[in-house]
């Protein structure tokens, strides 16, 4: 009897509605979602603006984001204007520069004369790179050294009165290294060369024979300042401002970025136009005297892979 009553209760008669099914969630239109996101963003900006006003009113110091640059490991050769012995360090540095290998150049006692050459039988891209360098560096010439060794080439350059020698290395038809020798007594630096981008035809047409202005920036350590002076000594000091050309070598985390621009002024506003080439240098070693990889004395050398020589990602050498 009980079973029959239960069945009769669950029985659905014809014409009656069945048990209720859960309603499907309706999808919001895209326009409505966009409006909600914009509203949230506006509210967030209002809160940030209010917080900035409160911090300014309370006199709290401005928060500076932590970067690799401002958290780098301290270097004894880097000094700042707020240091107690800043004036003494500046005088010592100036005295050191007065007697280094580039003192005669920065005293304007001679004009640079640069020889650019390659390894044996250079391929097309490497020859083109050397040609572009001769168009940018004043009073520079390029030659093929054929079977002559590096030491023989250096001696020949000294005999002919050159002040600097640049040797471009290559790998798989791509320039991948650059040896810079300051003549006649050194030092010698070897750079890894990467990310070479050649100027196009339109940019090449804007090249002129005017001597460019040279800017070296962000070289802060003792080693970095030496490299900056070495790179700057390749160019003439008396730039021809009429040409409005500027060569920049900027150090960023031990990578030296080379850029070549032309500038102009319109309505008292400066405008830059990049001419190329663009490339990146990474110092591999700095050697005392002339090129001598076997018996030479090194001021600094990257002896091993990056993860071994760099004890920290926040340690920089330039």
C-alpha cells in the first residue's frame, strides 16, 4: 500500500510541468565586459592618484624601483659626487689620465690615423663592414693583409705612422670579432662583435666626409673609462659640426652599443635620424702592450664562460 502511494506521488500527469532544471548562466556581451574593465581601470587609477597625493603631502621619499643597474655590486673604482673624498678621487683620476697611453691624443698632440684590415681572404659581408667603418672613421684606410701575421701587420702599421689598428674577424661569413690595437705601444683590446645591422642604400646616401661628434656614455669603472678613452681615440677630437653627425658608444651591463645618427633642428626641437651601422661589442680582454696572445700581460680577461666568471648578475666590469 505504501509503495503504491509513493508511485502515485511521483507520477507526472499529462499537461503538468516537470521538475525544474537549473538555468544556464547567460554570457555577458563583449561591450558590457569592456565597460566593466574600463570602470575597474579608472577606479584603480583614482586610487593610485590619491595615494600619490597622500605620499606627497606626508613628505615620504619617492619610491625608486629596484633594477639591476641601481642594485649592482659596488666597485672600488666607481665613485659618486656624494662621496666624502670625491674631489681627491677626481684629482687622482685626472693625474692618471695625464700619463696613460692616450694622454698625447687627448692633449691634441697628434691626429689619429687608423688602419682597418681583416683576416686572410675575407668574405663579402666582412669586407662591406670594413668599408662602412672607413666611411665613418676619419682618416682611416682599409687593406687586405693577405698572408701577413697580426704581428707583421702591426709592425708595418707602426712603420707607416698609423696610430690605431682595427682587425675584423669573421665566422661563417659574418663579422664576429674586433681587435683594436693602439699604436705604437698598446694597449690591445679584443671585443666580441654581434648584432651587426648594415645601413640601407638610403641611409648610405646621407653619409658625408665630415668628422663626426663622438659620445661615450655610462663607462663608470676604471676599466670602463680606459675602454672609453681607447674607443674615443680612434676618432678626431675636432668634430665638424656642420655635418651634424654623431657617433655614440653606450655601455649597458658590459655591452657596448654602437650607433650612428644625424641630427637636425626644426622649430628649436632636435630630431635624430639613424644612419647605421648598428652593432654590439663585448670586451673579452684588455692586454698590456701590443698584440701577444701567448706571452702578453693582461689587465683584464674573460677567462671562462659567463656563468663562471660572473659571480653575480649584478656585477659589472665596465
